[in-house]
């Protein structure tokens, strides 16, 4: 669901000690330049207008001789996937807009600000997916990834058949996909389906759909199988999840817990 959990801002800073997060950390450099150093020993130098994306649970530090300023956020349930940190130059200013708006709404007390933050999280994820789709994946891996992105909501999409159409051995492609993306093709597709289901069941319109309808819109023809997969990912049934999300929405609206 690309949930923005936190947005912060560094005034002129020279060192950020080594730390880690359970979610993706996205850092937009608004001034100066610096270097991220990761647990692998890899170093990533960045400058003003660069976005640095750091995968979950990757230990890192940030330092600069002359100082840097930035806006940084943590994003959970991200629909973009990368097992390695990477940098994006924001040549057209699109990322800066999202970061600036996210900082404003996160720090404000505007009623229902979470609706805007959800939309900004999804917009950020879309930018990331566009960037990743044009990055250095090998041709067969990119073909599989694009096929999944285009068809994962279709119940009749046959992932194995799509992979076997390519002129490579099935097991080789599966291993290559996992090496470059970090998960198998099926895990990648399931992750996208579960994030769509999570988003649908978290929305204010979730009560308008039955579990079977949500399942079909997320690519599952069998609602019982969908429920089993959902329960495995989220630890509760789709109906229980939707009920919990509605309760939380009501609590946010009234400003107090609801029994």
C-alpha cells in the first residue's frame, strides 16, 4: 500500500551514525552532497537533487565533509522492489514535489491528512517503478517483470506459461529473476496482488465489495485460495482485516479509541 510511516528533515548535517529500518528509507538531498556507506562496504555518493533508496534492514550511515540537507521518509508495504540501494537523479523535479508535499502533510494537523499521504506514497511508488523498469535488469527478467505488472490482476494470467514462452530454460529464468529482483516471479506477483488487496480492504469503500469480488479484482478466481494467501501474509482473514481498518478509520475520525 506504499504507506508513508514517517517524514523527517535534516538541517545542515555532517554525519548520521549507522542505523537501520524495517521499511524502505527514501532520502532526497535538498542541498550539499554526501556519501552513504552500507554494511556491505559499498559507498554511494549523492548530491543535491538526488534520491537515494535504501532497502529494509540494510545498515547504513551518511556523512559529508561540507554538510548536506535532506528530506527523508520511511515507506512500508512498498510495491517497488530492490535488494540493493540505488540513486535516482531528479532531473525534472517530480520527486522533490512528492517529498515536499509528504513533509508538509505529515507534519500538519490537517483532518484526514492520511488520505493525501496514501496518495503520495502510491505516486512515489509509481515513479520508482518507472525508474526501475528502465534500469539495468537483464532483458528476460525485464520481460517477466513487465508481463507480471501488466497482468497480475487478471485471474486467467498463467505466469508459468508466460515464462516458458521465453527462449531460456524455466529454472534458469526463475533463478535469474530472483538474483536480480530479490524474489521469485511468483513471490513478486503475489506481493503485488496482496498489496492491491490490502489497499482495497483499507479503503473507505471496502464494505461495498465482497471477499470474492476483491479476490477477483486482485487476480484470484478462487476466493478461498485468496483468503488463505491473504491470511498467510497479514495474519488475519480479508473480512477481519477490513473490519479492523474501518475501526481504525473511525477512531481517527472521532479522535478516540472505539471498543
